[in-house]
């Protein structure tokens, strides 16, 4: 069986990480091809030993399908699912929704267009219950939908982390795109409150995005340049995450972020806004904290930075909970069952 994984982004981030993980875990059962716009993602895909097929435009998908002849298309997120519904013809496709799509939680052009494409899908995977529930027309898709929480291979994550021998000096780490979804302006506000109480706090921001320059300018305006270091995209930030005392997230909406799964597996607690899949990953006061208030987020960050005993307790609970949550074998069985159904 041949699967074509279709994505609309040219960079390696959350959905792209999941797609590559699925390709790796099913490689003994299916042949996988990765198809997306040309960009940095090519290197990540080819280094994992998979074929990368560049997509110049969504309309080029028709030609690619004729050339590749997949038995099934696995379309990741809304835009790729729309393209699959238009160009797959008789080729079945699975729609995989990785986050709460902005604008799809109400009656809108986006929610209606996705409904039309989803009706043609063989099956729909939702990354969390809240992602499914928040979609405006979710009740119409219930019979062909499954909630499939992201998982990671904990052993592989820890092995990859050990390939980095650097020692990182940061108290707090943020890993993610700097975009509207992630709310980097709020991130900076929270960090400024932390810095006002702990002037020597060191923060690493890992990632790029269309709000990178705005976020950097904001840090300069409020004199945080001595506290916050922008590291850009890192191919392997795992050791940095492990060395940090805590990970911070301020997203407006999420699915089940892979960086959060990796942080918990490495024993790094998370302080976050209570968004979607994070509410199911983080047990408040045990392996991290959730709050809607910036001042409370700052207080929790400070409590984990300044109390070694608390940080160690939260770290151990993060690893314990991660071992339960990440049922890698069950995830693989569910994916292959859907493919061969």
C-alpha cells in the first residue's frame, strides 16, 4: 500500500512532525511519500529516508497523484483536506485535523468549505476531543470521526536528546512558531512580569514565524534583551528543553503540541494557557500549571524557577504521566487499521 502525506506548509512544525512520525511508525506496512511546498521541510523528510515530492501549487496535486499513484492520501489539516477533496477523484483520503482551526468554530466560509471536503473523506482524525467539539459542524461528521491524541516515541526522543552534548543556561524555554495562534505578544508580557521579580532570568525562544520581528521589537521596547535570547529554528532543541526548568506556552488555540509531549517526556514541566489538548496533558499543580491570567502564569513560572524541590517533584510527575500517556503501539495500530479498513 502506498500513502501520500499531503501538507500545505514548507517548514517543519507540529503537523509536519506528526506526519513524519506516522511515516516512520508505519514504514514496515506501507510505502510513504511526503508532498508539500518546497522548503526547509525537504531536508527533514529526506534525512528520515523518505521521498519528498514538491508541490508548486495545490492545483498541481492532480498531476502528482497521476505520477505517484497512491492508494490513499493522508491530508494534514484543513487546507490539505480541501485540496484532497478537489483533486483525489476516486483515490480515498483521510483528513487529519491537528489544531482548532481559526474561524472554523462558527458558521463561516471556512467551516462550510471544510464540511464539504470532510463529507468526501474516508475518515477524519481529530487531535483532541476539544478540537472535534469546537468545529461548528462536528455533529454532522461524528460517524466518520475519531479522536487520536498525538504520541511520541519516548525512547527515540531521549536518544535524540543525548546526541546534543551542549549545556544550556536557560531557566525558561519557549518552542514554537511566532504566529497569531501562539500569541507571542502575550508571551512577552508574561516574561516581563517574571523578569521584574527575577532580573537575572534567562529565557530561550526557539522558532520563527511572521511575528518574529514584532516580538523582537517588543522585547527591545520593554528592555528584555538581556533576558530573552531568540535562537531561531533548531533542528534538535531537545537538550535545551531538558536543561530548562520549565516550558512556557501562551497559545490562543492548539491541538496536542508535539513540543509539549517532548517536554513532559524529558521531565520539563509546562506553564500554559488552558487551551485544548494542553488541558488534557497538564494536571494543574502536578506536572505543570494552567491559567488564563498573565500574572498567575508569571507566578507559576517563578515558583518552578525559584524552588528546586518543587521543580524536581513536577519533573518526576511529568515523566511518570508521559509514560502513561504515550501509548505508541496503540497509536500505530489505530493508524494502520484506518489505512487498511
